[in-house]
C-alpha cells in the first residue's frame, strides 16, 4: 500500500490508455461521448457510468465505476483525487458554470489530514474490459466543470536518473511521415505533443508563430502553417553537417548524428528529435544543435544564443536527461567571422519553468481553452488572425459585444478620426510638395539629374530618371484570350476591418 501526503492511503492500480481506448473500454463511440474534467482528474462517460482518474495526461490513471457509488463514496472519491493531484477546488469554483457539479463541489472541503478509508475501487485493472454500461440503469448526469487552476512549478517532475523512451528512428522517413511522428508519436497514439521547435511558440517568443496558431494546429482546427521560406530551410538542413564539422574543428570534440525520436519518461507529450550528439572533454554525452541564419540577421548571435533557440535546447536536455549541450550557427563561408557556438549547462529551475508552462499548454488543449493574443506583438497578432479567420461567413448573425469590447470599439473610432485628420494634413503637405516639384521638373526638361550647392556647402541632388515597367495588359488579355486569362487568373482572399459609428437620432 502506497502512502501519500496527509496519511491518505493509495492502493489504486495504474492503467495506460489512449483516449480512443478509453472510449472503447467505456463502451462509447467518439470523443464527444467523453468529457474531460480537470477537477475530477480525468474522463467520465456521458452517462456517468465510469470515471477515469487521471494524472495530468489521458494515459495514466485508474478506472472506477462511478455510477454504483453512493453519495458518500462519491464525496470521498472527489476528496481523494483532489488530494492525490494537489487540486484546490477554491481555485476554480468561482469561475465555473453554475451546474450540479459546482453545487456538489461547494459542499466539499479539501482534505485536512484526517485519515479516511478510501472508497471502494469498483473496477480494477484486471477487470477493466468487463466494465458494464447499461442504458436502462439509473445514472447521475455529470456536467463538466471549469478547468482547474494553472499548474504550478512545484508539480513538475524533474528527471535526473532515467533514460528517455525511444519511439523510433526517423532516418529514411518522408517529410510527411516525420511530421506525423512529431505530431502523434511513432504509433500515432499521442493526442497532443510538443517538440523542441514548439517551445518558443508556447512562450510567445517565436518570430514565426503565435501561441494561438500553434494551439489551433495541435487541436486540429487549422492546418499546419507552411513556412514562407522552404528553400532556405532546406538549405539549412543540408548545411547541418557543415555546421557540425565547424564545431568539431573549433572545439576538438567528437560528434555523431542521432536520428532517434525521444520521449520524456514522465511526460508522454514531450518529444525530442535532436541534430547531433557530442562527447565532452570529461567523456559525457551531450547535445549539439546546428543552426544556420541569414547574413543580415547575424547580429542576433553576437552576444549569445537567441532566447527562442535556448528554450528549444533546454527542452531537449530535459527530455533526454542530459546535462550538457551546445548550439552552433553559421551564416557565411568564413568560419573565423561567420560562425558562432555556445555551450549550455543544464539548469533545473529553468527546466521546471519550461515544463510548467508547457504542461499548462497541453492541459489547455484537453480543456478546450484557447490562448489569447495578450502579449503578442501587434503585427504578429494581426498576421495570425488574418490567417486563422481568413474567410468570414456572411450568413452568421452579428456579434453582440459587451461593455468591454464596446470601449475598445469607441477607442478605435476615436483613432480612426485622428488617422483621417492626419491623412488630410499629409495630403495638404504632399500637395505643397507637388507644387514645388512642378517648378524643378520644368527646369530640368529632358535631364535626369540636377544639383544645387548651397552657400554652406550642402549639395541637393534632384533625380528624375526614366524607368520602364512591363506589365500584362489584363483588360486586353481578357478580351483577346479569355481562356488563357481564366487559366492564369489568381484569386486572393482578404478581409478589411472597419468600425462604423451611427449616432442616435434626436427625438
């Protein structure tokens, strides 16, 4: 018998299931028949027949036959699971919907240390396949409560002793197969995963993607965002051996390629596919991450590792349980000036922070809670929202905003008035410039350049060059070659945001 804090006994047997397997065991079809309740600690069937007690993941838990529990047993189960998973009901009751579960939870107090006999476990690991689900039985309708409070760092399990799971070798996989492995594991049985390249996005510091985009991609609501620089990425992949070679030349350390897909032993969602390994001077195994960048942004590497890459490498160190790593980057053909590398030592406090934030992100996927654009740079947020909501639906009714959004609309309207005023001022200034331009062009005639040297030596150079631009005459093409015009016609979709203000009529 295992003892947990406050002397509460725990003799439940763990079982390992995917969500589809849970649905099969419970005798239900489709995920819509399962509700995920963080407060209860797991999944429960639609008719309340069976509850899967969960440990922050849909794979590790134990099944109980909730339908046959008495009210007293149900109360003990709730108290027990709250203690087991360190859940404080007070953290989320206030924000929960007014439903039967909230009323039920409100009567309960978090365990105070009294030793209680745990409720009977009606379904043990040995008899899970025989779990009854009879439609004619009287059942309790369980309503999904609001998600629990955000995870705290203290809940993170640090691994400093065990090796990671190896899910398979990615060598020889097509790009689509590799992406599918990263998305759901080599067996396709992990609903949600995070890899090293996702971590910066989860933290909102990725230059390429927002947390909301990543969430919607992981949740299956939008397709994966295709990179806008595929050729550059392909070139970077081809140059990985070169970067590794330069690292070996500069440091004198031996290295080798590692194509395995690794999984954290405690967090099934945490996957890692590293570039290389190297051996430290003390003979320890270490991770080598190889990067390339463009010459015009080489300054990002001048004073250290870009933060979004550091998060990626530290995540890898946690998954593989490795204490040393290095990241190397090249952006040209002169290693003396166009190459940098940095060593990273494992920091368990930073690791706790990373996994706490990532676990919250995974929890939000199961709870269906999308992240907001709070903290995201405006240009990135607008770009992302245009992608996510590319096409509107004219058949949907207007959204009725509340006071909070109403105040934002009022402010937008005020700024629109200011923008219009500034545009008018700019138009007037541009008109004055055009008047002066006429005088200079009239003096230049066919000349394309003219100069004036002021008394103080300042030289003003006017240029009026000839530029020839070739464009397809689409109007003529449409008339003379309509079939060809249709063949090469490219459609684009755009949405323009605006606020119209309608003043109330005077009585």
